[in-house]
C-alpha cells in the first residue's frame, strides 16, 4: 500500500479552506450580531431575540451547506474510494493465485553457476548465513508493496517446506540482531544493509554449524522501490546508511549499493574459510555486481532469486533440494563493474544551472524547483546490445567485462538445440528448432533467436545481436525431444532511420539469424538475404501494422546530446558516455520549455472551433454503447447529453477509479494499484502478491504471463475492480533504477512479449490494464522535478516504445498511464506527439490515458494542457490543478474527446457486460442525506419555536393602575 504524503494532506486541507472560511465568516458575523444586538441597540425584546435566533439558524444552514459542498466536491473522490464496499478474494481464487505465484517463481529462479554439481544439495541439512535469510525481499516498495492480509512464505519457510533443515542457531543470531528491514519508502529512505559482523560469530557457533552440516548457503539481498534510485555512491550527500560496526566503514567513497558491503565481505571470508561447498543466493531485482566470485572458489553455486511475492519462496526450497530443475534465464546482463557501464555517468541528479525563469515552488516539497535532465547518451546500445556489439567491434574484452550474459541460465541437465532450414517468404522468417534433453534429469529449455543485421560504417546504428523471438519447451524427460517453431516478420529486423529516411528501414543485405543459449553464445546460425531495401514510409506500406506510416515525432527530444555511435569501432565512446559537460539548457530548448508557470490555455484556443452540444436529452445510456465501435454514431448522441460539469468531474477525479455520471447510467468504477497485485489504497483490501515483473521476465515463458493476466482479472472480479495500474514496461536502462523490480528487462522484445500476454489476458476478461509509465520513465531521481529526458528517435522507438506498442497492437490495451517525466521540453502527459500522433494515429489505440499520480505536482501537471494533447484522465484524489479551468469551445471539444475515450474504455469493462449495473448509494452520501434531513427538521423546529416566541413577545402588555381598580 502507498504511504501517506503530508503534502497531499495539506493540499486536501487547502482545498477546504474557502468553504471553511465562508462558514467561519458567517459564524463570526453571528457572534458579532449576538453582541451587537442588545438592549441599547434594539429596544424590542421580541425583535432582539428573533435576530439572535435567526443569525444562529443561518450559521446552522451555512455549516451544513459548507460541509455538503466539501464532501460532494473536494472530498468526494476520497470519500467514494474510502467508503466503497470491501470485496475480498474467494478462497478458490486465493488457492489458485498462490499456486500460480509458486509456478512463476519456479521458472524464474536462475542458476548462474554450479561448479562440481554442487546443486542440488546432497544433504537435507544446511547452514543458512546472511541477515537477509530472515528478512528476504518479496517485492518492491511504493506501488509494488505487498498486502498483509494473506500469509507470506519466508525464504526459510520455503526451504523447510522442501524438507531442508536449517541451522536455527544461526537464524536466531540474525533475528536477535535486527527483526525489521530498514525502510526504503517513497518518503523515508534508509539504505542500511543489516548484517552481523564476523566478529560476532562465536567460535562455538561456527563449530556447531560445521557439526550441523558441511554445506552452507549465503543469502545476499537488495531492495528497491518507488520514488528513489539505488545509490551509485554510498557516501554521497543525502544517502542514509548506518554501519554494522564501529570498527570499520561498510562502504568507502565511490562504492555503490549493488556491490558487497565490508560486513558482507567479512561474512563471506568467514563462511568460505570454514565451508568448501557454498551456495550464494542473491535475492533482489537489480543486477548485482558479482566481481568477487573469482576470489572465493569455495562458492560453487550462484542462484538468482528475484523478489518472490508472498508464496514464491516455496519454489526456492524445491530448486535447492532438486525437486525442481531451474529453467530461468537472465533478463539483464550482469557485468563485473557497474561503474564502467555506458549509462553510469548519465543516470541520477542533473539540475540545469540557467533556468531560473522556470523556477516554481512545489506544493509537494515546499521547495523551489527548477528543471532537471537526463541524457540517454547510449542511444540504442542498451544492455546486451552494447556489450555484444562492443565486443564485436573490439571496444571491450567480453570475458573480463561480462559476468553473466543476457538470456543466460544453467540447468541440472543438458540440452542440445538443432536449427532447421530457414524460410523467408511473404514477409515472414521461420524455422524449426529441435530441443533434446541429453542429461539425466527432466527439465525445460529456452530457444532464443537473434539477428545480426548488415551494418554500414557511419550508417544507421545497429547492434550486432538483437533478440527477435523466443519460446520455451515443455518439461522434457531425459532423452526426450520437442520441436519448436520460431517465426517473426521481416520488418522486425528493420531499424529506425531518424536522420535521413525518417522512417523504419529494412536495409538490403545478409542478416545472420542464429539460435543462442544466451546473447553471446551462438549455437547455430543461418543467413537470410534481403534483396532490396524496404522503406516503410507510406500508408500502404507501414511498419508492423501501423495505421499511418511512422515518421519523426521526437526531433526536439534529441537535444544537443552526443549519442554513442558504432562508427569506426565506437570511436566516440569516451566523449559520448562521459558525464554531462554542461548543465545549461540551450536557448532553443528554453524557447520550447513549458510548465505551469508559462502555460496559458487561452493561448492555444482556436477561434474557429464551435461549441459542442451539451446537456441534450437523447435518452442514450452508457450501457447502450457496450461492444460498439469507437466511431459508432451513437457515441455522439451520448456525448451530447453530457454537461460541461459532467465532463470536468469525470476528467478531474480519476484517482483510483472514475466518477459516476447518473444522467447516462455511468457508475463509479474502481481502479487498483500494484504491478504484482491489486491494492486498494483506500479500503485497505489487497490481493495475493505475485513475484516481481523481473521474475516473470526471467521465466522466458509467455504462457505464465498470460496465466497471470487471467488471474489478475479473476482477482479483480472478486474485488469488484475494473482497472489495474499495471503492467509497467519501462526498460532496465541501468542497474540502479529504483523500480527495476516493477519492470521486466533491459530488452524491449522480451518486455513486449510479456506485457502483451498479460494485457491481452486481462482485457479479454473486461479489466482494463493501465500500461505504464508512458514513456521514458526509466529512473526515479527527479521524476517529479520537470525531468527533461533527452534521447534520439531511433532509441525511443526501438527500445523504449516497443513494449507499449505491443501492448496496444497485440494486447489490445484500452488504457495507458503517462509518465511524470518530460520528453525533451514537454511533459509526457501533455505530449501530443506521443499521445496522439504515435499512440492513436500510428498504433490505432482506442481508449483512455491517465496521468501518473496527480498530487501536488503543480509544477507541470494541469488538466487544461493535458486534455488538449491526448491525456484524458487525472489520477487525482484531491482538488489541485486537475480541473479544466478554461471553458472555451476549444477546451470543451477537448473535454468531450477525453470523456469519449474514458467512457469507451469503461463501457467495455466487465461491469457493463450484462447491461447497466445496479449500484448502492455511497455510505458518505447516505450520511449526508441523513444530516440534511436532521438539519431540516431541526431548522424547521427551531424556526417555529423562534417565531412563536417572537409572536408571544410582541403581544401588548396591559398595565392596570391601582386607582383604576377601585373605580
């Protein structure tokens, strides 16, 4: 569940100030009147008392009216979400989800090293070292956090379930040292890595451990989360870390979070001094730096166990015991020195030094903020695409640079793969691969197909290894074979030429098609010749089924960055990959930069626009449009019925759901957060937490991704949820990204296959998946500080947009979430090139785009700008800049289009599959009606009493003199 941000609380209170102030003014006036109207100023007792009574009745009405406006206005979204009926998972869903989570982790666990057949464990007794063994990593923080409603199987529980006995004396040492994991949250970050100093292991403890078993497992963990990236320098300002010992520092200046701490090194020294059969288990999502392994020959086996979710650690025990044969493959490249990666100098915090004119005070932090930036200097050479190409060009020595290649993973058995003849016709490339288990254990293998395209020195940039397709075998018994058919389109081999053709281009020449055991190791290859260059630059010859031919949309996003080029054997490597030389924004960029300080909606109005029809009485209900095409004429009749306020309310209040419009039968729908689960942050109800997205990528199994999508939909039906804020398909551009756990891989093809399988399965069940974060949101640092992301169009299209494209074209997504960052000088949530030209015009997307969280990011988020540029829904739970303030014809047309996009997606959700749903009135609204009734009765009663007393007091008093009586 998400943390509560006090800035948001302050914003909520701020939105109530006008109403509280109005009620307060009336209260003060009533007090003044009470004292001002006295015997001296008003002689008549009856009038004086009536004025007093009426003034306080006015206060009663004012308080009720102000409270009603507050709850039905600024607080309505929060109250709707918080008072929603709590639906939980059925017992059958819980059982099925737990089984699937274990199945996923069973294929995600990746065996990186296994010298001397150390695994499976030969003994059912083992010593488990490392504090992380008692507090492992289940997921990520922020949106990736786990629900506490369901039992969680720990790492040690998983071993015990597999019949492995562990040394309880060691485990007690760790839990006594510290029980809780330091918080790495969105608002509080402590990077401390608790680990018992080697000096605290007594001689008797080690002797008992050696007597218990001659085998040892060492667990190393690393956690990441939303809102912050992993430290590249543990001694940098702002990094909170507490050493495990007063005798030494865990990290020196320049050391990073993804290398061993001194205490971890000391523990490894201790363990390897006393045990010759050591298994290292790395539990984390970010690629770790295993540069130390050569120094410890006693470490026979290395196992990567990505964040396992709530039940996934059951699989770890079965892998270690041999009950399961690991079949995972790396989703990223593991290198020996992360500081030498081509991206290392260009991730993190870079603030412009000449942009004071764009400075704004952030309501979120209360600080003055100026634009920041990040340069994607590596271009298309991300991950293995760099390392394989750099090795081929002689820039690096591969063996001394790469520890474990992309797509790498061992098994307890052996396989051979035989590649059949390659056919190339009708734009399709296809071949069969026969996989045979030549070992003595049952297991599964992955077929990975790569292409090495023809490259011209100084021409279109091309990597020498490019994953094209993959498939995974069934479980094969010893001696058993299976033939897999591999097929992909020839335009999958095309490159985007942003300099000359400004289009996708498949250059003529020989393309080496190979099957590999990983990105580096070629098993067999064939040559496919493309006889003639094909340029995909017309609407009758588009790339990958585009609705309109793709052409340059992001020229402005290239900026003045020097991009890495393969030309002359990466001759510009040093210059391109160096840290930014200048922190100044160019004058050209300044002239185009937009934030809330200089954006005016009226500057973008078109006087020729005509005001759309609103408030018509056509009698069309939203349920009438379920299953209808986006362009069905009946949509216009429905949209004509909406008032401007209807549209504004729908657009503005899109936080964790979307608002009701009673006049058309549109009910309030609920959306849930969580890349590996469904978490309702208001009701507190959550689902089973699955292994991290990185784990899914490590399975290399799209069937599991599809099953996960079906399970998400099943859980959503149980919980009465229609929208899922996931999957997230940003790229592992660098190992230090905080949300690596939430994203699949460094590779766009692997990511695309996974996300399209998940989304396709979810959408078929009437749940819309908000594929996020669209786009280039590949680091957390400065993400809400006007982060200008600079990249060339080739990299944008080939690397960063491809998974989103697959979600639309193959997964048929009807929802998308834009990202916080800028692309060039334009906020991505208001970037028409991205959200209109590419997403809708090229890819044919039909549906809604929601912002990332619309909190106090009032530096750049505003509804007026966003709806005009393709962003339809504001993920807001409070009133800030999420309402459309301009009501011109241009604005109302944009509102109508946004409402159409939102309503199209919601009309095709599962809640409308059987017609218009029946819904209960929200509890807060029932309570408001009760208050109205009580207040009305009270008002009438008190008014009646006041008038009666006034009339009684007005009757003349007859004074009879004593003398008159005598007469």
